[in-house]
């Protein structure tokens, strides 16, 4: 897998995995070294124990001249004194000694009983030099493991070098070493768990500033702060400072672009109005084409103005703590206004849901334009009633707002087309065909969603989901308050039913 396509994964998992691997390897190495050092120390104790019998045997060696009665005329090897350890005198006692030259029958301890020293050691003993003690391994008379210490000794009356050897059974040593290894394993295992827990705590503590940075970014995105707040460690603070500087630059650029777009659009509206009035008197195909092109330019100007406001809604809500609005109050004021505007048709406005303030993280002007367009659209198409329902989702920190009318509705197959710019499903109705498209863009850039569905009354349901600035703890999302008194506050902009 290339570097560009590799998945970065979790930093916490990487740090914990690396710590676990190194702790395990280090403790495993320490355990092996401890066991080896213990065995080496135990063997050294056995070597010290063997040095006494070796010295005793070497000092007690004597050569006895042959007796005339023996008939062979060869001197004999004897010991003036034997080691005093009782293990040498007890059959298979675990301690053994012998003296030999590799040719004649060796002198040996009683512990050998009816066995003989391993003959293959004679070849290894040939490598002994001077009086240095050599260490060898062999098999005992009962197939038990032995460690052998041997020394070369030369006697003036003996023509061949002699080897004095002492051996000890290491079965018990191996058992003690295994017990020690198990104890070390349990101890190091407990230490590993403690170190792993300490590593987890260290990683949690080390990554805590990153979690605080994430929370600060979430607050910034939700509009609860204008910059990344808080003091961070020296390794993270430069990043926070650069992000705050970037936010300032981005905010400045967005404001400039929005102002320039608005200025350009407003500057074009007056000349367009003059041209529109002038073109009203033109007859024929040329007049129709001119009016069509002027209408197209007018739609583009309106679109750019809406986009500028949408950009403010999507960007400045996260940068300006004052850019919030009470959705319940906006809905109530718009319903009062629109019911009076459509009073001659007898349209009834019903508001259900929470009566307490519901603050959303959307600019107040943008929210008025958004809901005004959608509500005016619902009033224009409704037959008898427009119903608006507000419900707070505290877990998701969002407001769900449903606008239902009992009009003809929109077929499901054409709802996606209705959200496209400039598309008008009913050419008999006035408008530019930008209403739902602009509303959808305003909602999305404000961090929400817009969805078209069937209303219970048979008409169209426009469902909005908007991010909350805060959830009022006194609000009960399940309570429904119907039949609010509606009063007029003034006109709103219209929107084309797709």
C-alpha cells in the first residue's frame, strides 16, 4: 500500500500498541536474563562446593610402589584421604568423584555403586591444561544430569597425567530454576499489567489537549465561540494560534466577498429595473427575447444575493457568537404576518410544538428569509390550513421543523427536480423558480437539511433540521401547543412552489 492510500488509524491505538510491544519485549528480556543469572549463580555455588573435594583429592593422591609379591612390578595409585561429604559415600547420593589417567581403572567414590564414570569424558579431559579447573556436562549412573568439574594433576612417580573429577546431580538445581522462572514470570506479568495501565493513563493524559482542541473546534463550528478558546501545551499552542489566525483571515475574506457580491448585485438591480421597464414596450420576438434575458439576469442577481446571505449563515454562525435566532419567535411572527396577508382566502395557521424559546445557530436575517420563503410558499398553495410543528431533539442538539399544507403537494418522482435552480413545476404561477433551491442552499450552508415529503393533510411537508445554539432546559419537546393567536407583523418574500 502506498503512503498516499495508507489509512492513518488511531493515534491512541498506535501509541498503546507501541508501548505494549516494547514493555513486553523488555520484560521478556529481563525475565530471561534473571533466570540465566540465577542459574549461573547456583552453578557458581556448586563450583565452590566442588573445589574443596577437588583440592582434597589432589592433595591425597599417592603412588605406592609395587610389591615383589604382586608379580607385575607396576606402581599403584592410592588416596591417603577421601572427601568427607557423606553424599560421596552413599550409593547414588548425588555427588561423585573419580581419579584416572584414561587407561588404568580409575579410583572412584562409593556413590557410583555398580556404575562407572562416562568413558566419553576421557576425550574431553584431554583438553585440560595446567591446574585449571574445567567444566563439563555428563549423564549420571541413573541417567540424571551431572555437572563435572575436573583438574589435571601430574605426579612425579606416575608416568601419565591424572585427572581428578567431581560431579554433582543438577536435577534439583533445574527444579529450583524452574520454580524461580515461574515466580519471575508472575512478577513480571504483574509489572507488565501495571506498566500497560500506566502507559494507557499516560496516553490519555498526553492526548487530553487534543480532545480539548476537538471540543473547542466543535464549539467553534456550532457557533458557541468565535475562536479556539483555552490554553494548550507548548507543542499544541502554536497550532491553535495559527488556526485562530487562519479563522480571522477566512472571516475577513468571506466578509469582503459577501460585501462585494451584495454591492455588485444591488448595483445591477436599478439598471435592470430601468431596462425591464424599457423593454415592456417592445413588441415582437426581439422584445420577448430581451425580456427573457433580463429575467435570467434578474434571477442570477437574486441567486447571488441569496448565496451571499447563505455564505454568511454557513460561515459566520461559527465565528460570531451573536449570530443566533429564536426559531419559535421567528415562526410565530411570520405566521401572524402571513395569515393576515392571506386573510381573504381564510387560510388558518396552526403552530404546534414547544412554546419556549428555541435558539438555533443561524443568523436571524437568514432564518427570517428562509422560513418566510417556505411559509409563504405553503400559504400560497394551501387550501384551508398551514400547520407548523417544532420539536427539539436534545440528544442530537437539533431542531426539527415541519411545514405542512393541505394543497396539491408534489409527486415524489418530481421532488428532486423541484429543488433544482430555475425549475418551476407550474408555469402558471408567478416566480423565478429559485425559491426551494435557494432555501435548500441556505439550510445546507447553515449546517441543516431540507427534505420534501407528504403531509398528513395530503399536501406537501417541508421538513427542516437546524443545529441548536442551546437547548432550553425548560422546554418539553413532546408537548404540543395548538391554536396560537396570530398577529400581523409585516410582509415576507415569496417563494415558488416547485
